[in-house]
C-alpha cells in the first residue's frame, strides 16, 4: 500500500526503495512466503519501472521485455497454489492442518478468489444491519437500512391491480388454466408476448421517442446477469471497460468476477457535479493503455447509481463520439430510467441520443442497453432483467448465455398481463415518480435540518450526500472512521463513497425508498442528534463507540481489499 501511494504521487524513487525492502523482508520469511513475496515484488517493480525491472534484469530490447513478461506470467502460475493457501499460512502454517488443506481443494481457485467483493464496506454494512435490524416496536434502537436501493413506495398500486386481475395471478386465460402450458419446457428466447410488452414499456419510459424492437431483447435473471452476459460476450479475459466514478459497488462482482474483465475508472470530480468530460474519458483510456489493457468499451449507469443524476445530451454525445472514434462499445445501464422524477433535466436514454447522432448507423452495432423491473416496479425478487442490442451477433451470443439465468414462465406470463395494461402502466409510472419525488424531498429536507447537503439530483432511490465537513481527517481512513460511527453509534447503515470508488473522501449514499416515512424521520432525527453532538465535541477528541459483534478481522480484510483495489486502479 505504501508503494502504491508513492507511485500515485509519482515518487518512483521512494517506490523503488520500498520494493527493495519487500525483497529483503521476503528473504527473511519462512515456509512458502519468500517465493510468493519475491514474485510479487518482481511484478510490482516491473509495473513501476516497465523497461527497468529489478535484480539486474535488463529489458533493453523488445524481445527481452517480452521474455521478462513471460517470466512474470510463469511466476504467477507457479505461485498461485501458495496464494490460494495464504489464509491458512496466516492462521498458522500450511503444515498445521491436513484437514484445512483437504477442505481448500473442494472449491476451485476461480470460485474461492476474493474478486467477488463481498468484503467491501458496502456489503459489510448490510451484514451489521441483518444482525440488528430496526423495528419501531420490537427493536427501536436497531440499525436502519439506508444502504439498500429498493423501491417500496408503490406496492399498493401493483397489489390493487393483482386483486382486480385474478386470472393473471391464477395462471388463467379467459377463465381456463394455462398451468400445463407454462409448466412445460420453454424456449430460452422467452415468451414473445412478454418480450413485446417489455419492449413497449421501455419505450413508454423513454417518452416513446425511440421504438424498441422486441426481437433485440434478451431476457436475463435481473440486471446483474444482463451486465455480466454483455461483458462476457464483448470482452476477453484481461480486457477492460471504462466506468465513470463513483459507480455501483456491485460492478466489481458483476463485471469482473467470472468474466475476467478489468475495470478502469473515469475519474469524475465534485467540482463539476461529477459530470463526465471528454478529458476524463481520454485520460482513463490512456491509463488503460499504460497498464497494457485493451479497452473494449465504456459502461455508464443512466440515471447514475449512486449519484441519482441522469446524463445530459452533451455527456451522451461525448461518449458516443468517443466510442465511435476508438471503435469500442458503449453500455448504458438504465435500470433507474423509470425513477426520473424531474422534468428538467429530463432523463435521456442513450438510444435517443444515438438516434439523433449524425453517424447513428455506424453506432448501432456498438450501443447496448441494460434494463430490469427491479427498481421501476420494485420487483427485485422476480429476477426480471434484459439487455437490448441492435447487433445481431451480440443478441445471438447473449441469448445462448441466457440459458444460465432464465426468467420463469409464470413470471413472464403474469408480468406480460400487467405491462399490457396501458392504462395501469401510465398511471403507475406517473404516480410512482410523484412518490419518489416527495420522498426524495423529505430526505433532502431532513439532511438540511442536520446541516448536511447533498448533490442535486433528478432520479434514483437515493441521494449522494456530502459529509466532508464531518470528517476528523480528510482521508479515506477518516471516511471509514465516520462510517463506523454512523453504523454503530447512530444506527444507520449508509454506503461510504470509497465503496463506490469515489476519489474524494466524505461522500455517502443514503437510500430513502425502502422504508416508511416514519422510519425515515427516525433516521433523520438520529443524524441530526449525531451532527449536533459532533459539533459540541469538536476539538475534544473522538468519542468512544460500541464495536458490536462484527468480526473485525474480516472487516479489516474487507477494508484493506477495498482500498487496495481502489488504489490499484487509480492505478485503480
């Protein structure tokens, strides 16, 4: 980590000194660690010096540089078994327990690796909430879940529709059961009736400014599956996608874990409201080239998670132009499109922006959209997602991949009936946006009463909240200290900006649509009390706070992993 900080500050002399120290420390270790640490130090030095690796290895020619790369790859594969056993070594040595050794062989390395990201503070906060969930009656001092972007604001509208349409719920058509028809094997292309209804609904959410072809839809088990499928189809292992920061923490799992793809951040700043600029995109692209990564595309969330803002026409034009110039893909994750509650600025889909682009025909094969019903209809448990592409090769490949995550036939049948009810969907979309806007305003007002501001937003089920003035130290360590206090002392599970790979410490995501108004008011009162108490205690050191039952060893591993990941791609 110290070496990474030195490289980030472009202090290569200090980084080189640290690498030499790693070599010395490696040689003094017992067991398997000298080999592993030595290979790690060689690879680290190669990343720093490129053509001037350590230990007197010369790379004066391209051939020699390639040979050195091959040597590092060989070392990597040779050290993999030792890396796999590293947790066991840490707990007391490889030879300490044959039983542990046998157990570790039950799971393949690709499944046991830590790339899933579950030790991120984003997920660890959920675990603490689950241990001590707030309930106004049975557990009024418990933790309130503000880290979950669920939409529970309009369930009554859907429940009312279900009560009025017993045939759809009872799997009937004109009074006759269709159970057998749905229970038998279904083609993994999906039910045409449902795909047509979903395409029309997506068009409705985009103001019917674009016409979506239902045959270009590929159904998946949620947007997680849709994103992974697209990355799998578009990128080889080791190739990269550029993503603007801050971004949804789950992308580290969804896009990388099984595909082997890499993420390179497009660094965005609070100075312009975290807007995407051409300069930032180009800088990220060049950073990927420095890391010898082939860039296959750009992925954005529009509206943004965690910012709650939709991309402007200018930003979309920048991204489209860049994708065309570099010959890469552009994926737009638009699962929050139906939550855009403000008319100005209004949500603009990448499909609409592409439609008016002068080179739209050249872009058609490179632009892809991800969607699901998890946020707009509040149905994450139904696992209904889709990817949309006008590229027939992508659709064909993704359709084959979709056989690993199908949407059940009865789910498609029920939702086809609901989405085909145009009067209902029009009323639902309008009323749902109205409720989101009201709840958003309630959160913003509560934050302001506490002396806390947030980024101005027009969509989403959350706010991007500025707590930089509450940091005792303006660092990511200071952010994590504040996060721990908010979780344990205040009793609110919020998502720290570092888990979203934000470059600036002190930003947090707070969700508002997964709770009642009364619970939100309790959360805001807790925050107000905390800020007031913190102001009174300023200059008198930090207060003690209960540590609860969290496994701190695991939490520290998660924090270290999250921080290492962020810095490696900053180089991140």
